[in-house]
C-alpha cells in the first residue's frame, strides 16, 4: 500500500564530498545526512543531480575511502522504498556498478525527462550543455571513453586517486569566480541551452540542473522555468516539488 503522505520530489546537487579536505567534507556530509533524515518523512523520490563526490573511481575491487555515512543513509532510504536517482557529474562520472548494486540507486549519465503530477521535468547535471566550452566537451568525451577508464584502472589506487584529487582541486580553483557570479542570461550556457530546447519541446515545465554552483531561478519563455540547484559548499540549497509547484530552498 502506497504511503500517500510521501508525495514530494527532492533534488540536490554538488555536495563535492572530499573537498576541500577531510574535516570540512565530514562536517558537510553530516549536514547532508540531517537533511536526508528530515526529507525522508515525506519524500517519494530523491534526485542527486551530479558531483555528489569531488572524485570517484571504482576499481574492480576497490573504491575511494570515506563517505560511509552518506552511503549508509542512501541504502537505508532505498531499502525503505524511496527511489533515489544518482546523476553522474563531471567530478564523479566514473561511477559504475557499485552504487546501484550496494545502495540501490538508479544511475543516469545523461539528462532525462520525467512527469510529475502533469508537469514535465528535464533533469541533468548540466555539464557540457549549451554553446561553447568546447575544450571541456572534448575532455568529457575522452574521460567517458572505455579506453580512458581502462587505462586509469591500470594505475595503483594510491597514485591514481591522489592524481585525480589534485586535478579536481585545480579544476575547482580555476572555476571559482565563474561559479559565483551571474553573467546575464545571454552568457549563461545553461540558460541558452534551455531557451534553445524549449523551441523544440514547449511541454517542459521545469529545467533542473546543477553544475553551475549558483542557485538560480529563471523564467524560460512564458511557461517554463530553469532552476539551478546550487551547491553545498556554501549555499546548502535544494529543490522540492510538492505536486503543484517547484521551489528552491536553503537548508539551515
């Protein structure tokens, strides 16, 4: 029998667990657990929209250390009947079969469309969408290739994970200014993507993305809205759809 009180859809993105160091990451992880413990009371589904981990790579018999509290909580929630969807981001695209098998999540590697109570959602991490950013798009294609994944798996985890963590820190540092400044609708890649997409499919009600790190709510045309979920390093923002309206909220 379905619990009618569990009717809300939650969205969160960009936890970046592991960054910038163990202590801050652990504090953030515990905060996220508190949030999950609260939303589980009325959540029907939870969408984790990419960059949950600052780096992740699954070797055949090993995974990165840490994050056991979040993993345990996710397993608890899926065991209780809450559907959890995990989108790979640009920092954790090397998630393979461990999380679905052990935690019961559904993995998505590309944006998806979903219908909730008559509203159509387009949901994705957001990296590589829209015009420009061609260097990153080429890097993403390379990192997503079977050849790259095979080659990285040949590196011992002690070296491979350290190199990848250094790359993640460098990437985040180089983008910190962009991530915290709104450049106007005509220069925001995801806004431009949404405006172009709505021309081909005007049935979309909400575009839900992460990646940008800046909480945003922007009207797309007359009926649609683009919502960027922000991140949990600074803003602690998340989205919730109650069956009638979608809201961007801050967890305090």
